[in-house]
C-alpha cells in the first residue's frame, strides 16, 4: 500500500463531519479554483463575494466565475446533505449549468461540437460519441473499490473526454469531491501553489491516458489535518 493510501486508510467515513469540514473551507476551495484559472482574487475578496457583496478592481466576468464556483459548492453540499447527489449525466449537467453559467456558449449540456486541448496533440472524442463515453465512464467506475481511486478516476475522465465546451476540470473536481463527501470522506483541495505541477502532469495524462501519476498527485493534495480529524 502506498503512503498516500496509508494516509487515508485510517479515515472513519462520516458524511456529516466531512460536509462540515468542507463547508468551513469553501472560501479556500473557491479561492484555489479561481487562482488555478489565472484569476487573482485574495481570500478575503472571495469571502466577500460569497457573502453577496461585489468587490472593486476586478472584471465582472471574473467575479461571476468566482460566484459560480461558490454557488456550485452550495448546490453540491445541499445535494449530499439531502441524499440527492448522484453520479449521473443529469447531475453533472445540472452542476455544470451552475459552475459554467454565462462563461461558455453552452452550459448545462454536453458540447455539440469538437474541441481541442491547448498545448496537447490529444483530440477529445467527437460530440456524437459523448453520451456513450459517459455511459462507459459509469461502468468503468465499478472496477475501483477504493473511494479516492474512484473519485479521481471520474475527475480525470471528465477532463480527458471534455464533455463540455469549457469548465471541465472545475466541474470534474466538483463531482470528484461530491463522490468523496457523499461517501463520508474529506474533499480534495487542489492548491493553486501547485498549479505548474498540476498542469504538467495533466498534459502527460491527456497524451497517455495513464492515471497513476495524476492519482498520486491528487492524493498528495489531501489535507492531512482533515484526515486526522476524520480518523478520530
């Protein structure tokens, strides 16, 4: 068993506690998400936006992206709390409709045309193949017994298939964390400080489709303090 697997092996699954911990960190989760997109808000500014107050010195579009992420997290928390979270095409489209609201030409539905991935020669599937690709993704998840393997696989598959015109990685990570929280495990918070490493590993993953490096990286983003709390 790897050291990262050992880190999470002591966790006592508890949905209520995992949700509580994630809700306390929602400002940090949103902050890291927008920084990864190259949008530079401070954490106090993000917390102010999440309280419904606009902040000066930023583009309205950038503020909308941050607000969308906050709303998407709230939607996810509510769904998990009320036993309404599902790993399904309908749910991820509903989540994308919130996280990508007014950011792309089509939100809340599978893309209707082709896309490329900047910096990669890999070509995502054609739009006509996306429903069958998502169905295959659901089947492929059954081969994973360990919850972090299952959740990370889902995120990586969403990113590589590019089910939407944009906001795939953000939506995929939200779903990844929904899978974890729903099972009573702490969310993974990808720190913007590791943006370069994340981007480099994702470029290799797009080309190869091999998940091992990205799985290890995402596991390394798990906050050991949350693991300690969830192991009490």
